[in-house]
């Protein structure tokens, strides 16, 4: 140190640099650099599936082809088939009455399928009495009665309403149905109903609506007896 101090006439500081041969923790080998980083594998999640009843659609379980003819339903079957297929019969309404288990819904859907087989472009809707009431009341609350009437009057040719006795507890819907039946009659369209009650004996159904039901075909069927099964 004194030697270098005399050479430069001032104090000198000697610095030794030692080369490090340690590899940085941030350095990766060639293999690591070329290897793709795989994302973590997630277990496949299958979304739950639900099957709901298709509103307004006919049930493929109910047709005249798989209907068992009995003494109790034979006249109703022949009458419905005649109304659907015979253009000379202009009767717009038919009411199928009978107890639970008599096969009313089967006849209703079967009439719809028969109509489609005769007229493939026919616009057929099938709905329960409760669903019809809910549709109308919802249209009132949401101020979409125009869309409701468009759906049932302009976009439907053949309307099937199951368990129409439910309308006995819906006064406002009775007026809407009465007007709908008038429109269908004038347009040459048809509405078929089923009921497990005698509509004429229900006090809460308006007389003018009762008269509309009476203007159509009244078909009464009973549950098949033992000999018919």
C-alpha cells in the first residue's frame, strides 16, 4: 500500500473484485426455459339440467292412435274426430266433461294432433285453465294485454284449455275468455275445453259465459268401468 502511495504521492485504496460463480436464483436452465408452464387442472363442472313442461305444446303421449276405445268414450271420440276433420261442421266450441281419470286430457290432446295431421300449418296451443288465468293476470300487471291478445287471437288457430273450471274464481278472466270465444267464432277458429265440474251449476261463472259454453258441443264421459278395461 505504501509503495503505491509513494508512486501516486497520495493514499491509495486497493479494491479486489472476486468473480462469483454462483447462479442467480432467477436464472433457469435451458430445459426450464423451454418447458411450457401448465395451468392447474380444474375439475370439470357439469351444469345441472332440468326438464320443464313445454308450455302450449301437445303431449306426444296422447293421441287417438294409443287411445283405448270404451263404451264410455266412444261417442266422444267419434264426435271430436268429426268436428276436427269435417269442414261442413262449423261448431267452434266443444266441452269435454267428466270425473278425474276419465281420459279428458287424452281426448283434448288427441284432437289437437288430429287437427295437425289434417292441417300441418295449423297453429295449435294447449294450456291449463290456471295457466290461462296466470297469463292474463300477468299481462294486466305488466301492461302487456296487447301482447296477450296477439298471442291467443292472432297467433293461434286452435286453442285447447284443460280444466277450464278454474276460471270460476277469476272474474276478469271470464270476460276476456268470453270475448276470445266471440272472436274465434267469427274467425272460424275452434276452442276445445275440459272440465271435471258442471260449469252450468257454478254460481261464480257469469251467465253470458255459460251461454257460450252451451252453444258448443257438450260431451260427457265417465271413467271406464271394469268391463271396459
